[in-house]
C-alpha cells in the first residue's frame, strides 16, 4: 500500500491522535503519522516557522513579515504543520494564533531512540530474529 493511502487512513481514523503510537510493532497507520511529522519538517520554510513559533505564539501576518513570504505560502505551510500535529491554533477575535505542540515534538524526539540498533531484540515475530 502506498504512503498516500496510509496518510488518508490516518486522517479518517479519529481514534488515532498525533503523538507516539503504543506498542513495539507499529501499525502502518501509526507509521504514517511518523512519516507525516518528518515530511512536515522536511521543508526549510516550515523549519523556519517552527523556529519562530518556539519563541512564542504568532499569527500569520507576523510570520509573513518575518519570512518575507506571501500570506498564502505561510498559510499553506501552517496547514501542513497543523495537519501533522506539530502546531496547534486558536482564534482570538479575527486572528488565528499558532503555537507548537510540545507533546508531539517530545514524541518525535523519542522515535530515533526506539528504532536504534538492538532496541527490538526479542520482539520481532520472525523466527530468524530470535
């Protein structure tokens, strides 16, 4: 199955929230979330947005001024970050403010530790790994 299929399945499945999947062997849907996190961080503009949001919550017009990008470009990148679960938003009057979701960033930082060499010794269902 393609990556697109699993990302669409992850969006449709309301039980799955952004964050770290539970259990040693992740379902492809959970892996789609992990792929979504890293895809969202693969663009330099989105990395810049995350850096500025680490300082404080900001609205689109502030990010537009800082980045020197168009409003539609900033909104698109914020949409990608929001859908991946890295950014949250709330409305104050006519403006939407965006901030980081520290729980998802914490889960992201744990992922490389989970997939390290020898981390799953004895948990693989294949007989060749035991």
